C-alpha cells in the first residue's frame, strides 16, 4: 500500500479522534475511552474494507457492520458523519436534547446503524444471523462485527461462534478491539488472561485468529482485505491490539476513564494523535 494512502488513513483517524473528544467533552458524554480505542478499526472499515453507498445506506448489496461494543459508538457516529451517511447536525448535537442518537446505539438503517447492541455479547449472535441469512440467500456481501475484548466473557459470543463454525459461515469477519480493559478494570483482574490465551481459545473453536497492531489503520485494512480473499470455510477473526483511550495522554490505559469526562487540566496533558500527525509531516519532508 502506498505511503501516501497509509498517511491519509492515519490523518483520518486523527481527525475522527479530535471529533470524538471535542463533541463528547462539549456535550458532556462520558464513553470517550472505549470509543477512542476502536477508531483505527473503523477507519479501515469505512476507508477501503467495506462496500457501501453513502447516498443510499439501505442499498441491499452493502456490507453489514454490527458494532457490538456499542458504548464505543461515538467513534462510529463520528465516522458515519464524516462519510455523510449520518447528518453532521445529529452527531454534533449528540447527547443533547436536539439529537435523536442514543448513548448506546439503536438500529437505524437510514443512518447506517445495522443493529442495536447496548447489552454486551449480543452483537456477534446478530452478525452470525445476518451472515447466515446472506449465505442461505446467495447474497454476495460480507458481514463485519466489532466486539470488545471484555465482551468475550459473555457465553452468547461462544455459542454464536460454535454455530458459525458448524455452519461454515465464511462471509463473516470478526474484529476484536483488544484494549485489555473492561469497564473500570483490567481484564486480567476480572476473568480472562492474556491475548495468547484468547488466541488459544479461539483456535480451540476451529478459528485462526490473526493479531494486528490496532492503531495502524493501513495494517488493519491489509489484514481485512486478506481475510476477505481467504478461501477458509469458517469466520475470520482479527485481534486488534489497542489502547483504551488512545489519543488523549491522560486517558490511555487508565481504568477510571471508562465513563469519565476529562478536565481542562487533564486535556492539557496532551494528545497522542497530534504527535502522530507531526511524525507524518516529518516523514513527508524528508
Ligand atoms: Mg475492552
């Protein structure tokens, strides 16, 4: 992939992060950190991986995205607004009385939102159902599902995977936002263990997960495109290693920021995406 394209994906991710932080802080919406960890995944999906028509969100041939970690939907709203699928006015008034968008998203096809997923562990079963329906009907689109790593504790996730493997649902691509945190604590302190154990568990279910850097949208896109072309009979799984709160230095890997709005002093600690942007400029000027 050309360097210019990679840079533009990273710049897009920086822009989306700025949008998420600015709208959330202004409108006092709290789920900023879980939104920031999945920005690069969404940039890869909406800038190359998925088929869709911004002027016709209901187009039957579109790829479906079930965004299971719905509390991180601020990032999805920001990118849908940037892609002109969701009206900017709705996104910019999010969390105020003027907006009809919910804090955990609901199904609204006119805005490109395929499924309501407020209760964690429900998105993957929905995605499996959509993908299975497409397979039975001979439809050509893919179904994508973004799940949180904390969600993997839900039994419904594993039931859905068993079904998907048994019925050879290969038109499903699952991307795990593996930020190692769930709500207000690190996952290792609650139930699950390290990524290698997740990989082992998924392999035990007949899957072949691939681990990717979760803040390099170009790399994520490459992995997704490879997964799309692969001839395997089962769903493809990508584990994106991310940092919860990535972009705001005060927030990165800090459990108490799961649902907390940073103060002015905390914001003044700086932004990771600003330094990322300056790195890109340095590379260009060489
Ligand atoms: Mg998590």
